[in-house]
């Protein structure tokens, strides 16, 4: 599927209504489609161009508390009819679910445009030209660039036989670059946005080169606790695992979240406020969730106090609450999660954070971050693409990479300064968050490397 032959909103609505006319049961249908085009470069050459598209329907039928779901990527009339029949047959064979909820009624939700035409139309030739300019900028420097430049265009719609229908379309773009001389030292920079015009590829290349040059000839360093200055790209993984392990309503109710029982309690420093903001300008999120309920901007942590966890219809019903607009298409065994977290900015610049630090480290970003202990949100991961000593308020020598092992909740209680500027930065396992830079005291590094 290409951008040019993507269905219109009206065509998608008619497609879903066709499903519901053919079904004898209460029926909910989720439509999703998208195209992604990616140019991958290495050794100063484009090595791969990928273009892929997909389109699918997930049809859920309900009878007497029983539901059946069938998905299909074939959307011709005959295939849709067959999928409907299979979903109906499946529902009749299931056991009744005491938590099965009736279909959602139509609610008034103001749809928001998240499609940027320039991003949707970005061609492989456009990306190749941008990459060429980056590579030309390396001429004579004996440096190699590697990375990706991608753009995507997606649509999501949900409707049911009660007459509910909501539709959302969005674009995204990403540019990431790593610069090195072929050895172990490298510099890196990245930017993502729903608008490709927000991505200054030449400036990102310059930033990566500067980090590489500063990182040359790193020296050994002992592990231990350090004051660290973390740019936005080094902050996002903390929010990712806070989302997965902490903020889910089902996890909270079942007592598996490290935040269970702590609503209304201080869990982070009073300078920490984290919102879920689906309307942030750089994000491509829909104004409704996967159950057709409206999203809204909600504080999850407000001045360090846990104010909210994410509920879908099922966990909200279980706890006597209303959905927070964080549901995913049913059947969903995992409950709701926030997907648009924004850590609110402070007033400091990175330069001011460095200047205020007598002894510490500046970390470019982390990778291979994963969970050590979900009960206290302990994570471990490696620094990457440059770690630098801060001495007497100045950046000085590069050091070898380090492994950190620390708790997200502990980190959020050790934040001394917060950046005034935010960036939409990606997380290691995908997705992204809007975050500022942080200065954190007593950040724990558990081991070091020889590179």
C-alpha cells in the first residue's frame, strides 16, 4: 500500500459499516493501515531502501457475554464476509466472560489532524539528497556515517454496530546518525517528529561529529555514584519502564506494580511532574483510545505525588472508576497504559547544569536498558556514544563506557535540576516521550568497560 492509494476517512467508515451490516451479532471493528519508508546508510553510502505497507481489520463479535475475534489483511467483500462468519462462529463457541462489557456508545470527540503532507510525500530521493549532504559534510575528515532516515503514514479507526466511529491519521519521521572512524569511539544524534521539517539533518550530523571528536581517547574510570547530566535522549528509557511496570491500572490493581497502594503519596522529588499529553504538538497520537473513548491530558505524577494510573474500560469497571482513556482494542489482557508521557521542563540549560557541577559525568545516551527488579523499578543499561567528565563546572576528559544499575524511583528522587528545553526522544524498545535534560545526584554505575 502506498501513500497515494490509502483509503479516505469516508471509505474506511463505509468499510466498517459493511462489516456491521453483514454480522448478525453486536460487532466492533478496528481498522489499521500504514506505510513506512526507510533509508538505511552505512560507510557513507545508502545500503538499503525499504518500503512496506499494511492494511487490516480486526472484527470482534459479542453474544451473551461471549466474544470472538478474527483479523484479516484481505479486505475484499468475500474475505470480509468470511472473517465475519468466523468471528460469529468463534463467539458462539467461547465461554461467557463475566467482565465482558457492552459495546461503547458514540461520544463526541474532536478529531485532530496529525498528518503533515510534506512528511507523507517524502520520497527515497528526498531522503537520499539529505543523506548526500550529510556525507559531503564529512569529506576529507576520514569519518564514516551510519544511520536511518524514515517516514511513515498511518491510519487507525474503530467503529461498532451501535453507530460508533472514530478515525485518526498521522505521519512520523525519524533521522538518526552515528559518526566514527571505524573504531570503538563514536558520536550520535537523533530527532523524531510528526513533521519532517522539524528534523535538521545537517545540524544533527554536526552534533554527532562534535560528540565523536570530544570522545576520542577515553580514559579508565571507576564505577560508583556520580552526579550526572543527562540530555533528553538519556532520560526516555526511565519513562518507558515507568509506563510498562508502574502506571498500568491492571498492574496497580493486581499489586504487581511498584506503585500499588501509593496513589496520593510522594513517590518522586517535588520538582517532578509527568503528564500524559496526547495533544502535544510533536506527537502523532489520536484523541481517542483503542476502545473509542476520548483521551485527555492527565497528571500521573504531580510535584512528586502519584495522582493517576491508566485504566481501560475493564479495569475501571473492576475498581468502580471510569476509564482514563488509555484502553487498547479488545480483547486486551494487559489493561491500559499511557503512551504520551511528557516530563515537564524546568528552568536550567545543560550548560548551567554542567557549570553547577563540581565533579560528575555527562552521558550522551543509554542502550540495552532492561529490568533488574520490577518490584522497585531497578534497571540496568550501558552508556553509549560518549561519556565525559565534568570537573569544576567544565566538560573535560572522555571516559570509558559504564554500566548503570539504579531504580527509576530513586533517580526521580535525586533530580537536582531540570532542563528548560524538551525534545521528543525515542526509547530503546520503541516509542518516544517528550523529556527535558536532567541533573541527577548519586546516580549509580555498577561496572565499567575498557572502551
